[in-house]
């Protein structure tokens, strides 16, 4: 039977979806992509923007014309009635029961063996024992590297965000369990592991933050394993964490939710850091790693972002030469402090700023790629399609591989070198130097 797990939103959702897909694989189901036919669609939704919710509704309506649609995730948590009304064959799984989906495949097999129909078997699925940290997949259907969830929830209350409302308070997986899972993933053949969480830098196990966790991980990990962090909120980034990045096994790729570079706007949005701290982090990252890939999220049109504050943000991003921007025009979300904010920016101004930043992102990303000419890097072999071989470098660039070894398989790690001629706006080529 075919099952499609369709994911919207953050890397944590992607990580959890892989855990769910893996539980179906191990029960003999066939995992397919969204364009293929499936009897069961599991849609893991996101509530960060109204756009993500619109897309979820569109996909759910589409999937429900073909199969049974099981919907979970932050949007399903916040607006289950809206989703339920989209079609008849929709089953909502609230966030506190999302991990129960890891046991659904087994239940379906047992129920159908005893003569139940597929829909009756899903309807009869009752509560089971499962924790939010049980999404530890042994196989990954939609990615060539492994995800490891170490944290969930968030104790902050940013004015624009309702993820913390949906996901609840910050919780952490014990460091011993993180280490055990990381070592298992390497044994299963994964060379790259991405640590994920809702607010990863809020990791706190017995007073040890994310820096302490990474120190312990590095102390026991093989030299050929690579770690990547899904995202880093600035407020809990300290020197202990930054110092762990000196290890080559931490990939030179960082993702920071900046949102604005104006202290006034950050304060209004109830962000827990200021630009002095953010500048310090960026300076240290650039000292520790050779030209790391630093991507930032930016929201345009946040309350109090007038022309001067936007200029501060634009100039800071340009001067700092970030490698990529993820730009989100602000739209007030229900159940947030900004739902009825009075100091809003007109929508057309918000959208103009988004366009300016997206253009800047293209320019900065191209510049970053051009700076890689002739440099050495790690690369994870990704795919071999129609004679074209692709990979993902340590500094998070999609590349084409010039000389793929015949034995190369998805997920393998190689040392490589960027070619000297990189055409503007095109994917760069790399040459494999050796098998790690
Ligand atoms: S840090 Fe802010 S934006 Fe991020 S999840 Fe927590 S409340 Fe939301």
C-alpha cells in the first residue's frame, strides 16, 4: 500500500515526517512522493505564515480526492475545524498525539489482517504510548542525510509567532539519548546528522546547553561524521556553543532567525537579544569558520518598522554579506501579541521591502558562490539522475559533481574542490578529491 508523507514548514517537521515515514516503511508500506498515487496521505502542517496554511488547505483538498488524509502539525493544532471542513475523509491528529502516528502502520496491518477496511482501521486507532522524542527514523525517505530531534517547544513569546502556542513549553531530550541515537545513525550509514528543535539553542539538559551537548557528541563521534544545526536563535548562543564550531565536524553553515536588524523593532517584537549580541555572534562565526554560509530569516513590515528601521536592516544585511535571506512579509497571526497591533506598516510598503530583500538575497547568494572558486569542501553525494550527479556541500550549496566515483551512493561523504569557473546564476561544479 502506498503512503505519502507531505511536509510543510520547518526542519523539525521534516524530521518528524521522516520518523513517521520510517515507521510505515518498517511495516512494509511503500513511501511515495506527493505527485504519486497513495491510499494514505499524511500532511504535516505549519502555522508560521498564512501562506503555509493556504498551501496546506490546497494540498489537503487535493489529496482527499484520492485517499484518506491524516492531518497533523501546528496548523492542524490551531485550526482543526477549518481543516475538517475541507473534505469528508480527513482525520485530524493533534500535536500532543503526533507521535502516536509512529504506531499507526502497525495498527493498520493488524486491523486489516482481521478483516477491517482501511478507513475502519484508521478510525479504530486509539491512543498509544509515544513521546515527542520518538521520531528517530532508521531510514530517510525524503532526504539523503539524517535528522535528529533533540528539543521541542519554546518559552519565548515573540509578537508575530504562534508556534510556541501550538508546540508548548521548551523540552529537551537527555544528552545520553541524543548521543546514543547519533551513534546509531552513523552505524546505519549516515555521514551527516542535522540536530533539530523548535528553538534548538534553548536545549538544556541538567544545566548543560546546546554547547555542552555538542561537546559531548563530538567527544564520542567518529572523525567522518558531520553535524549541522537546523537553526540558531541568537538569545541562547554563548561562547561555549560558539567554541564547539571550531571542530571541523560542525559544518560551516548556520541559519539565524534575524527578523530585523533594528533594536527598536526587535524589542517591540519581544525578541530576547539585541544587535550588539547578534553582531558578536556573526563576528565569531566568521572568525571560527572560513567564510561560513550564514542564512537569515527576515520579516518585513513588522510593527514599528518604519523607513529608518528598514534601512538599518537592509544596510546591516548588505554589509554583513549574509549568504542567503529567507524573506517573510509580516501578516498578523491569531493568538499572538501582534494580532491587533496598532502600529502596522501598510501592506504595499511591506511588500516593496520584501522585493528589495529578495533581490538582495539573489545578489548575495551569487557573490557567495563566486567566492568558493577553487576552495576545498566536504560534499554529501545526493542523487544520480539522467546522467547528472548532485551533492550538498558542507557550506550548504547544491552542486553538480564533475567526476562521481562509480561506487558513490546517496549519503556518502567526500572531500571535494570547487571548480575555478563558476557561471553566474548557475549551480557550481565540484571535483571529488578523495573518499573520506
Ligand atoms: S523564539 Fe520566538 S519565533 Fe521562535 S518559536 Fe519561540 S516564540 Fe516563536
